[in-house]
C-alpha cells in the first residue's frame, strides 16, 4: 500500500451477558467518549462515521438511524456495515485512501441479550430453500465441525484445549465477559448443544460496543504518539449454499489471507507475525481458521493448537485477550480483534502484552460456517 492509514485511538466497553440499563446508543457512547477524549477530537471535526450494526439485532429497520447522533453524523456522512466489525475498519480504510476523508470515527455495537439468536441467524439464510429447514449458525457449525473432524481427524480433545487456553487468557483481560479456569474434562462434560458442539465449545451471549478513530498518515502522526498502520487487508466470500462447499476447508479465508500477506510483504506468517487475534465463535473454528490463515498445512490445525506455538510465550501467541470465546457480540467481534491487536502493537495490553510485538494479524468473519472472511495485518 502506498499512502498509509493509521489507527490513532481505540476503546471498548466491558462485555457483559446483558446490559438492560442502557440502550444501544448509550452503550456505544461509552466507547466513543473514550476515543474522543484520548485524541482531543470533537464530533464536529469528524469527516465521516462508519458504524456497524444489524437491523435484526437492534430490532428496527435501518439500525444505524438511532446511532447517528452519537457518532456526529447529523447533517454529515455516515456509512453502516451490517456484517462483522472488521469490515467497518476495511470501509474506513477505503474512504481514507480515496482522498475524500482523512479523519473517521468508527463504532460497532450489538446487544445479543435482547434478541433470539437462533431466529436472527435463521433470517440470514435463503428464504425459499434453507430458512424453512430451521438452520441457524450453530446447527450449521455442527455440520462443519463434523465434516472437518471426519476429514482431518481433528479430535474433541483438541477443540476443548482451544476453549481452555482462550478462557484462561481472558483472565488477564479486564474487559472479558467470562474468563474461566477450565479443564478439557470440563469442556467435554458440558451439555451437548448440536453434536459435536457442546455448551462450552461456544461463545456466550454478549452485549457490548467498541470504537476507533482512523486517519490519513499526516493526520494520524499529529493525533497520536503511536499510530498503528494497516499494512494489508483483504476479504472474500464463500458460496452461500452449504452444499456448494467442502465445509472441511475455508477457501475464502485462504484467499483473503494470501492477499493481505502480499500487501504487507509477508512470506512466512508463522515466523513473521508476532501476535494474532482470530475470531472463533466455536472451538473447532480455531484450528480450521489457522489452516486457512496459512499458519499450518490443511489438517494440521489440531496439532498446532495443542503445541506451545500459540500459547502466551510461544512463537505466535493467539488471542491473548481471550478472543470471542470469552465473550464478544456478533458484529463487534472483528473490530474488537483489530483493537486488541492495536493495543499489543502500542505496548498497552497490560498483563496481556506480548513483548516486543511489531506485526499483528486481526481476523473476522460473518455468516454460517465462515461464509465471509476478512484479514488485516497491522504494524507499528
């Protein structure tokens, strides 16, 4: 990439099982206020806002309408992204690179507690053929998990170890919703939800929001002592119908990762990256996504998550924050990964800090069985 795009401020709310005491805009402003105070920027100075919300989760048509006043979008410019929050970061980057905007406020929010997750996810499916079957993302994920485990010999124990590590990492994250001390037996002994996925193999229902300020290179250097630069970014869609894909593989993620690496000049991601924040709503996704990210060969993801490579102190610490499995809402998760990677590169991750981190990966996905994949490479 020629001209650089910088991240100058980031903030998140505490993630919780439910936030009934606030509405969406009040919850979002908790994070927005922090990034404004950090930079000294006022809403009137913002060129553009990019928000991430979804009508079904918010329970209203054009969900961004109730958030515009807290992002400064009245009589101004606002774009809404209805997918994962990492795509809002992608959209803001594109706006800055276009030359039309040089200071952008981003915001993502979801209150999963106020909707029926299964019904919301079912509405994402084809109305004629698939919605009537009653599928949601969890039942679809169970199909993918079975296919992946059968094709490559991934074991329930390997998936359980993903949960144990992520929930343990979350104990160092003051914003994490559910940090827990777990054993493999705890995970394997939790109730079955959709075989082979058990209750502790899934992320919890979550409410929360996050915010960022991004700027052109010249503006970023004035606003922040440690701007973090987007070195590479890409996204890619799979086919919609599950029968058109081999669910044991993730070709869209492979393509997105390869392009992001190429833009960032990365040849060997496992050796060159210092830290990675990867979105995993279900435990089996971590080894599968690691394969898609080119961090190991196909079918080798289970061995990688068992190794010391991805633990804190290992060659590539994975999800020092605890990740999505410790509690992040739909839509917020991908932007939260970018924020956590930013904190690592700024050296501001506290007890989650990976020493000397200079190059980080952030990942987000949308849709059943990882239909849409996005990868960002960040550097300091």
